[in-house]
C-alpha cells in the first residue's frame, strides 16, 4: 500500500518532513508520538518505533501483514509529488516522480481534479514563496536535493525539468524575492556543470552575486544528496556554503563609452553600475532625499553621511571604466566625467534603498526585531557592536520580573517625586528600542528645582544604552530661524537621541513643535533651493531648572520631575558612585532586559495601552503597553498636574473667567465691562483704560472658542456674541451645550 493509506490508520499522524510522518505507535501505550514513517527508494513503507517496537509488532497491531508495507505494483508507482507555487502560494503545477525514475507534470483542474500536462502554465522556481526575503539561497538540480537542504535549514531552490531547464525568468523571480546571493551546487557531470553556467549568466544579468561550488570528493554524476549519503555532514555543508557566500564576489567594472554627449545615458550607465555593486561595506542609500553612505568612525561608531559630488564620483570610478574610441578603433580610457556625479545628485528620485536610521543594538520594527545589516522593510541598518544574550520568545513571569528589576535598578537613586516620574523615565529608556514603531514622539523634560540633582546624568542614559556613548547635543535657538536650521541639521544627521541640556531660555519654537508632531520633516537645504523630506526617528530629551515652557511645547512634553529636597543635592551619598561606568559594564544585560520586556509585550499579543492619549496615540499605546505588561505603573499620570503648573497664565485667565461668570453669567458683555476683573490677572494695570480695553480684546480674540473646565463643577466656552449697535464686539461665556444669546 501507499504511505498515505498506511498513515491514515494511525493516531495523531502528522508530517515531520518531506515524505516523512510521525504518529503514536499502535504496538505500545504511546502518549508522545514515537513512530516514524517514511518511504524507501523502492516505494515500500518504512516504520521505526523509537521505543523499540519491531516492524512486525507494529504491522500486527494494525491488523496488517508485512507484505502490506510494499507497493501494490512493482512499477509506475508515484514516489513523490512536488508542488510548484507562485509568489502567493497558489499551486501552478506539480512534478510527479515515479519509480523507476520518471517524471510527469500535472496541473490543478476544475473540481479539485488533476489534469496531466502543464502546457501554457507559467514556470516558476521550486518553493518560490519560501524564498521571499532570503538574501542567500542555494541552487541545486532536482526537487529531492532541494527538500534535503531545507530539512537541514538551508534555503534552496531548483527548476523543473533537469539540467536543461534553466529559464531567464527564474533569475528575475529570485531578484524580486529579495535574493542577493546564490550558491550553485552543480551535479558532478557535464549537464550539471552546464546548468550551473546557464544559471550564473542569467543571475549576474539581474545583479545577483553568484558562486559555483563543486562539492569536494563528489563521485562522477553525483549530487548533494549523494555527497551527504557518502559521509558529508550538515555542519560541513553549511560551512562550505557559508565560506562561498562570504568570499568576495568579483564584480568587473562596467565599460561606458563617452563618444557622444548624452548626459542622461551616461548617468543611467553609472546608476546601473552602482546598483549592481550596491552591497556592504560600500552600500549607498537614499536618506532624506539625499544620497548617503554608512561610515565607521572610531569616535562615534557607524553613522550615515551624505555624499557630495566628489564622494559620489569616488564610487562611480570604482564600478565603471570610461573610454573614448580613437580613429583607429582603440579604446582610450578617461576619468569619469564630473558632470555625471552632479547629474546623479540632482536626480529627484535616486533609485537607492531608503535608509531611516543606523543602530548598533537590536531594535523593534513593524516586522520584528531587526537583523544585522540592512533591513529593507524598515529602512534600519543594524551594525552589531556588542553581543546581546538570547531573548526568549515568550518570557516567563520570572524573566519579566528580573528584567523589570534590572531596569529599575539603573534609575533607583534618582530623586523622582512620584511613580509617574519613574514610569516616564522608564518610557524614555525603552522608546529608542521601539522608535521605528512610532510615527511621532513627545519631548521628555527632566526638570528640577536646582543644579546637581542628576538631570543631565539621567538624560545621558538612553544614549549610553543605545549608542554606548553620549547622545547628540542640540543647543537652543536664539530665534525661530535658528531653531528651524538646527532641527533640520539634527534630523538630517540621523542621530537617534537628541538632548537639549540645561535650558536657559523659554522653550517656545514652532520648528521644534513641528518636529515633535510629525513623522516627516520638510525644509530647504541651506545654500540651495531644494526642499528635502526626512523621517524623524530620534528620541527628544531636555533638561533644565524649572524651565519656562510655552503652551505649544507643553502639550508635547512628558515630564520627569526630580527633587532631592536638600540645598546641595550634588553632595548626596550614592550606592553607585559611578553610574555611567556601571551602565557601561552592564550594558548588554540592560539592553537584554529592555528587549525582554518588549518581547513579553509582543508575546502577549502586542496589546495597546488605552488609558490615556495625550495626542501621541502610537507612542502611548505601544510604550504604555510595554510598561503595563512589565508591571511599571504611573505612566504619564502626571500630565494634568504638569499642564496646570506649566501654564500660570492659563490659570490666571481661568480665574478671570470665573469672576466674569459669577457676575454676568451668560449675558454678552463689552470688553470695557470686563476690565475690572482682568486687571492684574491677565492685563497690566498701567496700560490705561483705552490700552487695557485693546489688550483685553486681543486676548479674548486669541482664545475664542476655547473650553475651560473646573473639574466636574463647571465648563465654559468663550464665544463671540456679535456686535452692539455701535459695532463693538460682544463677548459671551456659555456652557458648551447651550446656544448663543444674541
């Protein structure tokens, strides 16, 4: 009988690999599947019980005989069926293998029936859907070899039809799947070597790096399965393939003729050459509308730097050779034309992968934890600088508690005034690791009553964790134009953490407000007429001694208040005298703790925190969710108190409105009738009657339509009630549900 019929008689049978099954053994009281079932090369069913039951006992327990394990017919029996699927997983056709070794194609027909033949059906590579986002793939000849490699966790593919079956469109399928490198393991015969060469030529045409790797000691006519059966191990094969993948791939420079003056054609040729060789460590990106490269700096680590014409010309010269043809027909080589690099820089849409930021530690994006090198889905380039311990997929409560304890230990000696401040500080430490999940984020304001309280040290911790060194410092702007230029410079730099340390002026900037509430920053490049757009992916932090904050900025702030409640807080005794040194020594453990808390939130279904909004929905939902699953309470629960204390003018205006309401209720009034309540609260008594009337009118106009609340007691809205007979504006307070009284 066939293996499918045999398996149907077993309990809890499930596939365990290509042509393999596991099930409960019927010959003993089996509670965990210990029976392995597979098909031999001659088509018979092979059974093995890992608890020691014999094949005879197993067959007898099923009411069968040993002869039932053999195929019904000695020839023309199906021994394997290989599905060929399109990019979305739909079966296009099936390659059916018989014994003796022959193949036939069939395709799905109506009513779930198979139709023999595949004429007119699009040809695809084997296991094509599984190749998506696999940067490195092995190409073999035959589905059996391909499945064997997958069972060893080696991504592989093949084409239907044997050694003469390679098609040009297969190379494009691999390129579209995101494959960047292919190692070909040819069969050890002339047809196999020809198959490898045909594939190599097509793959190089679509800019996929290729290495043909004949297996050492392979017998004549043998394939990778024969090599493994002859004693080759999975570890040896993996090492050989990895070595071939790591070897530098020769990429000869492209020859570009300069015989005409076609700048567009020259630029296109340069782009084609650059894109063909666009791999680490000289990979180019599009960042903020400009061409950039990641460079390693001894003092700052890896960072993205924008290329000028000379730097771009450097890259062009290393992938192209430019020549003119002499009257005799010889090629006379020249330097790349400088106009080409300038034309490429002027391109409105350079055909390069988008880079959003560079990180040195794992971070979370919408597609999961980033992998080393470039992550095209998120635009994050991960350059590992330290080894992070493995993070459990589903952290246990004990692991979450340990991670939370380590995170809190880092900040336990800061004099937070309450749980909300401590939770907000934890949010500040977590945010850089989930920043790519957030469209916009607020400014963390670490304020305190006096110097030496520890605000600058606390502000340095996110940079110490994420970067291993100090974060980028941004100074205050003297005016709005300076603020705009500095925000543009900081955003374009790609620095992940920005600190405004020791604020001295009133914090009030439309540019900073815009950067905090937008995911994309737009501005004109200094010295040029070009407008750039760049994603905002940084964490914003500010420190100061009771700094003055405008209402516009205040709504975009998460407060972290420190107060040691002593005259000279810098004289305090600390358990960790050198906190920065302790963080450096324990950096890997601290990062692993944060990633563990993030992973616990993901394992819990990435549940969104919905307690408060504050205008940054993704931020409060995701960061709040991580803090909630971590057992850290108080997140942004100090917002209302902060708003009240940071807006003394608003409180004075409310006091003025309350006096107005108590005297006149909802009766419309002229500004002149309200001056007695406004003097010394919202306007200066020295302004005179006419000046006071004018200033009060302007103040009321600026706050028109604003709603003010006194707890559950009273809610009022400032309205324009029209004009009196002389044309003077009438002002009115109403409850929001009431209509205006003319």
